[in-house]
C-alpha cells in the first residue's frame, strides 16, 4: 500500500499561496515547505485552522525510543512564529523607515492626515491584512495585525491609529460579519486604498455606555432606513482638511427596545454620497494622535438602503464583541511599538550623554528607568503575541486576555515613554527626539477602544465566571 505523502497539497487558498511563496524562494528536497502562516506549532509540524498540514523542518530526537520531541522549540520567536510573519515584519520595517518616519513629525505638528501615504498602503498589501484574499485582502491572522500596528507605531502612532480604524474597525468587521454582496462590493475598495473607512460608535455623552447611544434608525415603508444622530471622536471620520467624510462608515444605531427595556442596536454601512451624511466638525488641538483625523459625523435624516444593513436588526452586540478583541489587541500592539522606540532612544542617549565625567547610564537613577522599561517591554511583547496567537477572528471568546493585554500594555507604554523623557531631560521634552510625541500619543491608548476602568471591570467579572483561568 503506498505511503501517504507527508505534505499533501493544502486545501485552503492561504496555505496554497504561502507554500508557493516558500517553495519558489527556498528550494527544499522533496518540495517540502519549511513554514507557513496562520499555523499553530505542533511537534509533528504545522497545522492551519483549516486542517492543512505541512511537515516542520525542525529536527526531532527520540526521548524514550518512541516519542518524537522537537529539539528546536527554543528557536521559536513568539512575535514571528512563522517565516511569513517574519517576512511581513521585515517588509514593514523597511517601509516605515523609508516612508512613514520622514513625514511623522511634520504631520503631527500640522495636525494633518497623510491621505496619500495612507492610500499607498493598499499597494503594499497592508490594508485589509486579515481580509480573505478573494476580496483583495492579505488573508492573514491576528498576529499579522499586531506586527503591522507595532511596526507603524514605532515611528507614527497617529498614522497607525488611522490604519487601525480602517483595517480593524471597518475592513475586518465587514469581512467577518457582512454578507457576500456587501463584501464583494466594498472590501476590494477598502483593501486597495480606493476607499478610506471608519467605525462610528461613540457619541458626545456615550462612550463605554454603548447601550445608552442616542443615534436612532427607523425603517420606512419602502424598506429604506432613516438615521438621525451624531457620532463623536471618530477616527477617519473626515479624510482631509476640506471636511470630506469617510468613504464608508460602519455605524451602530438604536432600532428598538428588547423585552427587558434595553436598547437594540443595529449595524449599518453608510457610504459617502448618501443623503443626510456629513462631517459636523473636525476636532483640533488634541493632546496626541494628531496625525490622524478625528471628527464628528452627522446623520440628519440619512437614507440608508436595506441592503446596507449588516445581519439582522438588533444583532450589533454580536458584531461589536467579536471585533473588540482584535481592536484591543491592535491598540496594545501600538503600545509595544511606542515602548520599543522609547527604550531605543533612552538607551542610546544614556551612552551619548555624560555628566560629572561619566556616561549617565552609570548612575543608579538612570539604570532604574532603563531596567524597568526593559522588563515591562519584554513582558508586554510576550503578552501581545501570546494573545494574538489565541484570537480567532471569526468568533469572540478571548475577552479576558484582550482586555488584560490592553490594560497592561497601554499603561506600560505611557510609563516607558515618561521614563524616556526623564532620562533625556530637556532633549526629551522637545519634538526633535520623538519621545515627547510618543508620550502624548500613548495616553489615548488608555482611553480609546475601552477605558482602563472598563477593562478592570471586565477582567474581574470574567474571573468570577471562570476562576480556573488563573490556573491554566
């Protein structure tokens, strides 16, 4: 009886594409692939979510004569678990250094969103990184999302925040929750950069209190919906200095009340050009994230066709909870990029700067700032990428760690940026050395995507329901 091949051709598009890339670049005897993306590490090889198996190239040894045990597990980098992830990171670092870093200071100073650079991300294949490839996306996973957010935030967290709003709050939301017609019509435009998208949930008096939102929608006899209300603090709500609204909005609105008296929320896709949709104001003079546009969106008898409703009326909480996990991971990864840049800057400065005839890194106070920052950065890195590994983009179920990683990582980023300013003194306080901008940008991470207080509440509740999580 013939033996079953070690590496049958993968049945999912992603795995086929990755095998092609690897085999064409890295010849291996027998055509065996050396790694793959969206895979989990097993002692016998790589197994993707769709069941495709590719034999690992790592050597094995016998521990008891029968059990094969990998001897290469110490080489696994949790932040770059596959060759595909490492390639993505390498490409990002080159792109950020060449294109993002040179414009960051200017656009922060002028409070101006670099629309042209943003649209060019589509040519790089970065927009819609988690969107399936049949819709023009990258077909990758939560780890890829974290890598992009970390690397962009090393240079320009404000620009990265615009990316997060488009990629994770609009494109990924649609990919996971939209119907086929909506995905085929809209996702290719989002992934190419033709359209810039956003998500509208917060209102001037309602943020964490989602069920209190006042924006409402009523269905008319002709099937169309009429939306009235205002959304506040919307990243990418306006895409230029002329007040042009976002090309497409993932909008939450009240459409009724359930039998317990709670608001029922429904998701709508609102497109630029629809009657009654406009920008109320662009918000200026922000503390940080000044390179991303923040705006108030107005819906004044806004007419939205029935085909732009996502799912069924009243289902928004399902969409919201599923996507919040990725959003919070993305914000924590932004904090990781901020932390790495600040740690790099203070470490270099501690060698360059001398006081009393000695490098300042020889003084205990400076050693404390650098030492604590290093430990927190490394802890944050492990937590971010371990959480990314666990997140399944198609379903909710990892709120405990998505809340936990954002609670820890965003506060650590702010503290590390603060220490960098302290180490660098007057130089840290001015824009030339970047860290003062990163310190300002880091503060938003403790507010957006869920406040620290909200994460503390969620974690406490989840541990009450699942105390065994502490032992796992």
